[in-house]
C-alpha cells in the first residue's frame, strides 16, 4: 500500500469511500495492496466485519479485486478512473485511435420516414425488415440465426448480457492483449478478469482450458480482426476452441465480431458447434459510421430472453430512426461497393506496414483487421521516440494484462506510400532505444 495514503472511516461506507478517493486521486495505484481486514480493523478501531463489508462493496463496484493469498488490491483498471485515450498532440499523425478512415465511410443521411407521434416501441422493439436483413447477414457466415436481437453497440450488448448472467466476483476469460474498453467494462462490472493468451489465430486453446479450470463463468473472444493483436480464427483453431468449450456447458461464450465486413478474413464461428450458451455480436461502426451506435446479435433462446428482458426495463428499444438508417445503408448497393473498397484498402495498408517492418527485421502481428501489434521492450521509449518523428501510436499497456509489452498501430488511414517511412522511423527509434537503455 502507498504509505502516503491512510485509509480512514468508522463505517463500511466511510472506509469504502476513503479507498475510492485514494484511487481516484492517484494515491492508490492499480495493483496497490490494501491492508488485511483484521489489521485495518485494529487501526481504525472497528470490527473486522465492518472492514470486510467495505472491501466487499469495493469489489462489487470493480474498484478492488481479491487475489487469494495475495490479498485485496486495487483493480488494474479502477471503475472510478477514466481510461480515455490521451489526446493526440498537435502536429502528429494519429495512428493510435483505432478508427476507420473517414474517406471510406458512407454519408449518414437520416431516413425521411420518422416514427409518427409520441409512442412506445416496447411491443415491437425491432424492425422486421432489419431482422430479416440481419438473419441473411449472419446466416451467410454460418451463425445460427433463429434468435436475434439488437442493442446500442457491442459494449452495450455485452455489458447487459454479462450483467444478467454473472454476479460480482465471477471470472471472465478475456483475450490478452485485448480490447481495452472491454477489459474496463468487465472490471467496472465487478467481475474478475482471467487473461487468456492470444496469437495470430486468436485465443490459444491451452490457455483457454486453463481459464475454464480456474472457474470462469463467461468467455469473450474475437473470431477475426482481434484488437489489438490482429489475429483471426483458422478452421483448425475454431475446432480446437470448440472442443475445449464443449466441456463447459454452463459457461456463456461471447463472440465479438466487431469488424466483420472489413476484417479481411473469413468467419470461422464457434457458435454453430453445439454450445449451450452463446451469443455472436456484430456492429457496423467500423464500416458504416462510428456514430451508428447499433449492434446485432444472434444467441441461444435463454440469452435472448434475459438480454431482452433487461433491455425492456432500461432503454426499452433501440431507436427505430437508427434502425431505419442502418437498414438503408446495409441494403444500398453503392454503400456495399464502398465497404468492399474499404476492406481491400485496409488489407493493403496493413500488409504494406507489416511487410515494411519485416524488411527491417521488426516482427509484428496483424493478419486481419486494421491494427498491427508490434512487440517492443520499452513501450514508453518507442511511443515517445516515434512522437519525435511525427507519429502517434498506442502504448500497449492499455491493452494487456500478463502479455509482453508492445505498441498498437492503427493503419486504417496509413497509405502504403507512408508505410516505408514509418517502418524506417520505427527502426531508428529501436536503435536509439538500444543505444540509450542498452537494448
């Protein structure tokens, strides 16, 4: 525990509030250990039960986690702190945001047909025509589509599903390195992350088996365009993962196909392999527009009922105006041609960068999607070094748990002509780092 900060309070609420203030103000950093229950109770003159109640409240809110004999520590991504990416410094080329190229997105024009008057759509939350389009879209890739539903984006849907399926303290198997907003969502929900290593084919089966043995209640994985590593399931990897997952019939499997149409990889889904509890999630923000906060999902009937039941008593439904906009774009031939062009452009930009890095002896990962992961020894040295050359890339610390250091480069807007210059600058930065820090 940081010695400069002293936990105070005489009630469970007061103690929990004191710890939360310490985290929010930076006195208690992620991983900082809190005093054992009995010791803190003695120091504050309260009962051990009072301290235990305070720690339980903090765990429920995702501020701390308990690591068995390792005690209670501040969570890696505390729910009280924002993990928004740092602002891009003026004058730098932004390769850290993870966003698609605006030039390859269609113009968003709201439909002229609006909902007449003020009325509720709770009785019919989904447009039937969009449901049909979603069934065609997902079904073409082998996803079972008997039960489909909508939400306000992938994070909204995944968060809602986890909230009705799991309880605070339950374990969730997550990709490592993985999508930082998903990692934050799970932690903020009071759930326990169990990291699962990935490679160019996605989650590693042996690592997933270890997480299941640790008692996780859910698994969240990406079948293609894995963020930030860029992996994608091969048919062999999909088969290996489903074999592992079949032994865990009570575990919810969440397949997050966030980049689908621009992933530049075929879908090898685990959802059609006889799993009992599963949900396949897709969004359109990467190829139709980042302002379209809409997601579609296919799932088993129990998951559908629980998700839609919670949606009914919260937002009620997804805006029909938004649904009409998505449907119009999904069925527009000009937009479809633009999406095809975007997929081809992102593939060329990604492979151009990985190829130029390889020429210079720099290993990288990115076989699908719009991100490239480059393992490095010192993330800060590389990020700051590339900044001096005019590039802004993402430090890997935001994405990883137990994984080795690296940086994420979003190449969606990086023309192939610029890939050689970036790779040369990257090589120069690595050389400068070795000269400064001895390799």
